[in-house]
DNA sequence: TAGATTGTTAATCGATTAACAATC
DNA sequence: TAGATTGTTAATCGATTAACAATC
C-alpha cells in the first residue's frame, strides 16, 4: 500500500474519533453525522469531514455515517485490526499500572515483554510474562520484531534505554519519563510526562483562587 | 496581572523548555542559546525565540540566555513557583502510580486529596492522606479550593466524576480514562489515555514488520 | 573590533472554517 | 419531492520559518 502524506495532526485525531464511535456502538447507535460526532469530541463538523475525506468517502449525503462501517475503516487506517506487540521498560509504579491497564487488549495492543534492571524485579511474573533483565533488551526485542515500546524508567536512564530500543528496531516510543528524548529520523516519540501535563494548565489558572 | 492572549500551542511548549533547562542546570551549565535548546527539545531556534518573546526579553545578543534566569521566568509565567494542590479520583493501578509519581513535588504540585467509590479502598492511607468517598468529592474539593484534578476512573464513570469536579470548582483536568469528556467553557481537559497514544503511532508502522 | 545571537518583521506554509453543489 | 448531510473548494485564519538589524 502506498501511503499518501497525511499530516500528523489529522492522524492524531483519528483515534479520538474511533474511541467516540465505539462509545456510540455500546449505546446501540447505528449511524451518526459529522455534527453529532463533532459535538461529542469537541471538534468542528467541517474538520471531521475534511479529516475523513483524506482516506476515502465513508458517509452518505442525507444520512451521515454508518458507525460500524466507519469504525472498521478507521481501524483499518490506523492498523489496529491486527494485534501489536508492545515492550515495556521500567517496572516501577507507572510501569505496573500500564502493565495492568485494561484498555489495551481490545484496542489491538498486547504488552509481551517487560524489562527492568533491578535484580529483585527480574524474573518476577507479570501475568504470563516474566520481567527480563534490561541487559538483554536489544537482543530480545529485535528477535521478536517488536516496533512499539513504552518507557517508564527514571529520567536519568531514559535516553540510554531509548538508544537501546532504537537499536533493537523500535519505531515508536511512548515516553513517561520527564525528559526530552533524542531519536534518529523516522522514530516517533510521544510524551506523556504527567507533570508537564499539569504545568500546561497552571498558566491558565488565576493566581488567587 | 492582565494576561495577554497567548496561543495554547505556545503555552504548551513552555514546560518542555523548562524541563530541558532544568536538565541543563543539573549539568552545571550557566547559559544556553535558542539553537542549543532547540536541538535538545526538537524545536527550531526561531520558534523558541518567538515563543519566549511573547513574554519578555530574556536573552542577550551574542551570549544567549542565562539558564537560571530563564528557568525562574518560565516558572513565574507557568505559575509553578507556588505549590498547587491536586485532587486524584480513582485509586486503581493508574491512580496509585500517579499518587507515587516522584516528579510532582519538585515541579510545584502536591496531590492532597484522593477519592474512590470502592468501600474497601476508602479510609486507606496514601502517604499522609486518606482515600475519601467520592460521594463527598464536591464538598471537599470546593472547601479546599482545589483547581486541578486527575481522573483515573473507568470510562463509564469518567463523565459523572468530571461533572462533579466541575461543580466543585475544578478548572483543569488530566484525564486518563479512555473517553472524551464534555465540560463547560473555561474548563480545560488534557487527554492522556495510553491506548490513544499507541493508536497514534501504529498508522506510521509498516504492516509487515 | 569581530563574532555570535537575540528579538522582530515579513514571507511562507499549513490548518481550519465557511459555503455549497451533489446526492442520498 | 423536501430535508439532511456529505465531500470538496475557496477563503480565512494562524503558526512556522527565514532573514536581518540591533547589540552584547
């Protein structure tokens, strides 16, 4: 499949649409419109139509979008029809929380490798998987062909772990460590540091209550 | 203080600059340039200068920026000089991980209220604080004047909890639940659903390894 | 002084919105 | 048919980058 060059910002909205559509499905809705979906996710109807039109014609004039059909199309576009294996590095509190996060499995993700450098954690079980020594990370991830990873190590260790992940062939990283990572061209990083999240909001708060 | 209308996207980059500058401080660096900082965070030098110039003139031609000075200015702009109290709703795995997240305290945040609706969790201790019954949320948060909250409850409960937070006077919400929240004008939500994070990346991955 | 780097302006680039013909 | 809503074009809006005078 030749992939046209779709702006990042559009791609990043698709999972939000998908999430809302699946929510509608749980309410037994059959169809929706760009207006209704837009209201749900806080995005203009025109933008939703424009975004979707990048990938095809999924709606019908007069009636809108068939939800099940649009869900399947979005899943196809985002490639979440298949199950992606994910590696997780750093079994601290955040690592454990992600390991047990219930939302991955029915969205096409499965964490199949866990790493830590703490001897007391190595070998312990997470579900059916054992925590492995970070020293074996490059070999293990490369051998398994894993392309997605989550980094939950302390800031000091995050760049080194990232280098190893890249070396192992990982192409996309979710970073929970409070540090900017440097990665080669073609590797994507998403930052989820919760304190940055909070700092983005205090700007808007009034100083005195 | 009268606050000029600074675009959201600029404000959202400031914590990233701040984080990188503090990292430089730990390496005993005294000054930096827009170019050096830009390389560190992956943003163009021109953009950094433009962003900072919205708030004042913090640099010197020829020599760049004094790191300590810029840090203090950014902390002032983002209002993280003071300590902000934060409420946390939902003491599942993610809630616990955030409760123990080490990066908040030295960035101006302190989680001082914990809520859950599970009777077996209510009354248990998190550090020096007790987990409270969600039923008392509105009153407790309002009384304490808390403006920031993190939502870590299941998707089904997230909108209801959000409504209560808004009623209690919360102005900014970090949402870890996999659902779009509807909030009144003036309340800000940031979405940190980890599965959306992953779905944003699979689009770019090759289907066959 | 010579070199470096800022803050800012103007030019470019890209994203969002408004509007509407097409059509279900 | 009448009403609704799409997909798309053109217009608007906003953000990024390039360039450079000012100056440390």
